[in-house]
């Protein structure tokens, strides 16, 4: 099966081409082609996974590679490298993509441009898979940029809405800022190591450190490279300070939010850090940077989520926060823990978004304060949403419990600078996560309906939508059991180097469940039993409330920066370009030419006798020169 | 009888050449310019013949060249006059200063 693994990224790309070229007019054909292709990829991924499961770790993992560019003496490769990390990602990406595509039919089949939508979804899947199977830095960069493009196309799918048009541009531009660092990192790697291949670079770094040639305590340039690469992850995985595009990306269709901005594309940053872990773990400085940015993002986003009123925005900030957890885990040395949380998070976050989509489909609204009491009307949606909530809050025995507590343990045991502060922040974030997620649940699904018109109209979604919800709900319950302490199936499969499965601290596990339950209880106090009043709290702490609601005014700050500083600088340069370059140099050269020509043309008087005089004068001069 | 020194012929030729040059550069009428050209050509002829007689040792190269020059001067005068007549027909004037279309 592994020899066919190259088909996994290729098939969706072909589906994209076929849809664009041939099946545009037929919505059903395009959707069917896309879904079937994705199903094929999923089954191939399962086959690949099963083979890798039985692989002997002492043998090198399969690495198929083809040359696509030859600039002597260097060759650019495109290839497929399947190791456990990759096999894990293949399963996640193909499964979530398949479920989202099936769901999209139920959600969007009335839209006129659904064929284009499915073509973009296929292109996105192909790009993400190219990124995941990459065996060298250039290929991962190609996939990186392609997923950014597909994100732009999909966020801006309803481009006639000005908010969507703005959002897709914002996503792409902010991503690009991170990519600048990423490109610099990739180029530096090419210059320093003379190769872009992951395995070769990894070997050079480990050999360099082992032989003492490279001493990380004295020479920090590998940390520099790692931080440059991390800039890309900050952009792609929406970490602080490049987090601003993700909430706006909610302007896209909800299945897109589920696929791209919850489960796969934003996970690409985490995946990239894991792939290049040798570079990151070589120097504690890069690990500290990664861990702190992750931890800060986690807490920062969670505080904002508490004050949001749009169902998708709450989920977007939740995604930011959970991505922060993953990045923090990687920075704290928790390679396995970070990737495990990526896997479980993909399940329950996709479920949350698809559930939100189901709700939006039912009430035609995204404001949670116009919802309420939907449990009675949308039982499957509500039930699966509750399961996802329990998972994300980290309640035993749902998926989030195992992955989140593994991360907390990793941070506690790590050697990151002041990791105890990070640990405290992470635990508080867990409390906040439980609080705002259940705030969402209580307001939307329980209590009394707030908008009776919307409530009356609400209905359960069709099977094409509830089916994926149920599959994901099942996974949200069971996925955590892959790494049940003692069994440690996941840790034995996906690990860095010779790392042994970490000890699971059951005491802390129960403490975190307690903290999560406290968060849920507080949310119930505010929004279900109504013992406390949210409005009074908001009034009493109005400045804090406004700060959180307006996302710490970061959009306004960036807007000011772009408007005043960037455009100011741009107008100065524009002036320079117009006045000095255009007028001075370009026009000036012309002017100079004409003036010189004018001077020279004075010799052409038109009088033959003047010419004869000049000839005679020249003869006289030559005569004098010759004779003296 | 004492010989005429060769230098006297050269002086004569030089003076004639100078007068011819003056005519070419200064005179306004096109025919006067042509007359100046003829004068210059004949001055050159005198020069050649002077040298041929005094220092030629009977070599006929000088006089032969002079015959060539006379012939060409005649041909050139014919052509030049034809051109002057053409210009006169266009410009209604034989003044060289009026033929300045190539000014620029």
C-alpha cells in the first residue's frame, strides 16, 4: 500500500482539475467526485497507517522521492515520507476532510457555486496532504502556501459580502507576514546545510551536536533558524501576535471553518514544528520562545472568548486557545502530547463547528442571544455538541481529558524558563475553557428561547449533516483511549527519538476535572440557574468587559499601524518615486538629451558656406598639427 | 638670363588659392562661389606645373595630372551650373543664403 501513498495527495488535485474543467455545471457530480476521491484517500491512509503500525522502528521509514528541478549540482525533490507522525496526520486530514465534504452537501447544496466550493475543498485537501507527506523543506513550503491560497478562496467564497472579502484578504496578508520568516528560515537552512531534505538536515544537526562540532550553549544560530521557521507557524496556526485573521475567517462557510480553521490548516504550524523538532529541541532558547508564545496565546484567546456573542467567534477563539496549548506542549518538550492533542482536538473542534453549522442552518442566525432552548428541537445536534463540550473541557473519560492533562503534565515537568507560570496559566485557561464553552452550551441549547420566530423555524438537520456529527462524537469519546495510561498506544506510535511514554499523573488529572467542573458550575450559575447576573458583572467591570469584547483592541492597533505608519511610509516612498525617479531621473534623462541635441543642432545652420568654412578650418588645424 | 625662382610660382598659386577660397566662403551669389572654386583648381594646377618644370626631371606625371584636373574642373562646372539652375527654378534666387532648408 505504501508504494501507492503518493496517490493520496495527487487524487484530490486531480479531482480539483476535473471539477474545474468538466463538471462545473453539475453540482451533484462535482460533490460526488470530490467526496468519492476523499473517501479513496481516507481508505488509502488507513491502509498506509496499518502498514506503518507494523513497521520495525529500526528500519528507515519509507521515503519516495522524485526530482522536479535540476540546477546543477543541486536537485529539488518532491516526495512522500511516511513515518508515524505523517501517518497520524494523514488519518486526521483525510477523515475530517471526508466528513466535512459529506456535511457540506447537506449544508450548502442550494448554493449556486457549490461546484467551485467542492473544487476548492479538493484543492485544499491536496495541498494539505502535499504539506503533510513532504520530505523536504521546499515541499512543505509549497504545501504551506497552497493551503494559504485555498484558505483565501474558501473564506472569501461569498466574496460579494464585503466582510468576507476583507476577511480573506486579511487572512492571506497576515499569513504572508509569518511566511516571510518561514522563507528566511528555509533559505538559511539551504545555505547552511546545503540541502533541504528533512532527514539529511536532522542527521547533520544531531551529528554536529553529538560530535561537539556545534555547541548549542555558545552558538545560537540553529535557534535563530528555528525561530524563523516558527514565524511561519505563528502565522499559520494563528498564534499571538498574528492571531487576528482567524476570528475574521469565520466569514467563510461553517464547514470550511471546521475543516481549515479548526482541524487541519491551522494544525499545519504545529505539524511543521513537530517535523523539524530536531532544530527546535537543539537549543532551549527556541523551545522557550515556542512554549511562551503558545501559553500566552492559550490564555489570551480564552479571556477573549468569554465575552463573545457570535457562536462561531467563540469557537474561533477556542481554537486559538487550543492551538496555543499544542504549541506550548511542543515547546515544553511534549512532542507526543502536542500531537495527541492535535488529533483529539481535530475530532471535537470539527464536531463543535459542524454542530454550530447545524444550529445556524436551523435558526439562520449566529448570535447566541437570539437562540435558546434548542435542545428540544435539535436533539442530535445538541447531544453531539454536549459530548464535544465535555471533551474540550477535559472531563473524564472523554478525549480532551487525556490529551489536555498530558500537556499539563509535560509543562509541569519541563525545563522551560519559568514554566511554573506557564503551568498556572494553562490550568487557568482550562478553567476558562470549561466556562466559556458551557456558557455557549447553556445559552444556545438550554433555557428559554429568546427569539421565538427563530425558535419556531428551527429544525434538526438532515442525515448528511448529523451523520458526520455522530461519527465525530464517537471519536470525541473514544479517541483519548488510544493513549490510556498503561496502554499508551499513541505514545508508543508517535514519539520523538527514543522518548518513552510519559507517566500520567492521575492526581492532577482528577484535580483538572475538578477545575473544569468548577468552570461548568460557574457558567451554570450565570447562564442556567441564573444565580449570578452576567449583565451586572459586565456593568460592574465595564472596562474589563469592553477590553475583552473588543479583543484587546488588537484589530484597531494593527489598523492604526497599517493606516498611519505603513501607509505614511508608503506615501513618502510614493512621493520619492514620483518626484525623484519619474520626474528627475526618467524625465530628466530625456530633458538632458533634448538640451544636448539642441546645442549640437546649432552647428547645422543650413548655410553651405558655413560648412565649407568648417572644412577649411579643419584642414588648417590638421596642417598645423602635422607640421609641428 | 637669370631663372625665375620656383618660389614665385608658388606665391602666385598661393595667392590665387587664397582669393578663390575667399570667393567660396564669402560671396553671396552661387555663380561667384563656382568661380572661386575654378580659381582654386587653377591655383593648384600652377603649383603642379611649377614643381614639374623645376624638379620633375622631365617626368610627365605633373602635367598629366594637370590635364586630369582641368577635365574634371570642366565637368564639375557643368554639373554645378545645372544644380544652380535647378535651385534657381525652385527658390527664384541664386543667393546661397536662401538655400537653408537643411537648417536644424
